[in-house]
């Protein structure tokens, strides 16, 4: 789940969100790729053995799952990280099955074209997940969010086009679809919905602006340059967290379990499991006839629905009582991810998403 600091957060909620993934200082000179140690007898589950793809943002919560499933399907993966010397970015990736012989890690900076080109060189496809996500007050939105998101995306696409990549999957977000106050009140949200940039500017919601403008830039590049681009728009992504650090969605759940009363009215539009988001990326990559945007949620639901289900499953925690209708103007629907369902994706239901996520928080020592 994307998260942008809001003034409505209580001090405790605001402080707690700082456990989100740390960002090392900007890179001045990207290092060369870091090959992994060899593994024995990798088990291939797909006919893609030998195909090389690049995953930007490989060390993140979603990126790690994408790498995990790509390796399981026989791909060779070039994964990008911000700092090869930081084990919090590399160790969990190196431990994945198949990583020993089919994963190479590259250190990149989204604003450094050459570092991206080195990682993408030799790849048939690219999964572009890397993008900044702010969990605190943004002092310089252009520098901290907009430039890395937009220019970073264009750098990736430019490198992909120049190096002969056949298809790029761009990870956008439901934050490029929501908030949109002028969407018809009697119409279910679909991929036709775009975030209202002016509304976001007025409310200083810089993360949705960054995701929306980055996605629009990707579509414009695809149209002008003839690069095959397809987009996945995940909702609030949770489940078994592979990296040592938490993504913003898991932090949201952690705060809820500790009593935080924020309603995320401008961000929540439905939950989705890490595994399903990773599968969605692979489905739209391998199905070359697939085009456009793909909302990736198990259902269109309110944060209040999610909170009620967490309280039902885990009454031992101090879950606050919140209204059910926390997202004004959002109609509930079970088929928000219909385009992906039509490709064969069977979404894991909210109850299992919550159980897997809470158990992951327990196993990593965030809660007892």
C-alpha cells in the first residue's frame, strides 16, 4: 500500500511509520553486478529456462516476491538494489531458491541511466518496480518523489528500448486511480479511473501524484517510441514479508494492531496478497496479447471492512472501532481485479491475507 504522511495521523502513528524501509544515501558511482553463489540442482517449473529478465526494486517487499516466483519459473533474473553492500537489501534475495545460479544483483540509481542500462543489458523483459515511497513529511516533493518516479521510469524505458527489450511491466499503484472525487458515485471503479492531480496538490498528497505522472509518462513513451508496456496497479499489498524491513502496507497493519485510528481515506481501495501481485506481474508479461492497466486487488473494499475483519480474527489485539465507510464514494465490488481474474488469477481472500500478514509480523518479531 502506498503511504503519504497525513496531518490526521496521531503522533504515535506518525512516529511508528518510520520503521518503513530505510533509504541509503544517494549513490555516486554504481558498482558492477554482484553474482550470487552457485546452488545445486535448481528445480525449474516453467519452459522459460534461459530467458533473462530484469527486476528493478528487487529488494523490496513486492520485488522480492516477483524475483522469487520468476526464479521458480526458470527465469534468470537481474535484480537491482540501491546498495550492494547492505545485507538488508541482498541477503534475503540470495537465500531464494534458484538464486545461486540464476540471480545477479546490480547496484543502481534511478537517475543514473548508465547504472540502469548495465542491469537491463541482455534482458528480454523488464519489471520496473523501483520507485520512492515517502512515509513522512515531504520537504521537497520534486526531488524526493517526482523526479525519481518520473525520470526514473523514463530512464528504465529508454534503456529498455535501446537495448532491445521486448516487453516492460511497470508497477504503478491504485494511487494512480484514487483519489478521484469526481468519479460518478454510482459507478464501480475500473481501470478507466485516474487520480485527480489537482485534488492531490491541494491536499499535499505527493505520492499519488508521483505514481500517476510516472504511469502517464510510461504510456506516452510507449506510444511515441513503440515500446511494449503493460501496467499492474496493486492495492494494499500484504502477506508473508520476505525482506527484513516492512513495506508501508505492513506498517499500516502493524499500527492497526497497536491501536492506530487513521482511516487512509485517500489511499485504501482494497487489499491484495504479495503472491498475487507477483503472479499478476508474470501473467501480464507472459501473455503478450494483454494490454493496458490492471487493477490488482482481491476486492474493492473500504478500510473499515479490513479493520472489522482484523478485529474479528484477532480480538486479542487493541483494534480500534472505526466506521465501515472510510473511503467516501467507493462502491464495494468483488471483481475489482476482473482483468487479472480473466487471465486465470484466483485472488487470495482478505481473511487469508490478514492471517498471513499477521503471522509474518509475529515471525519477524514486530508483534508477539
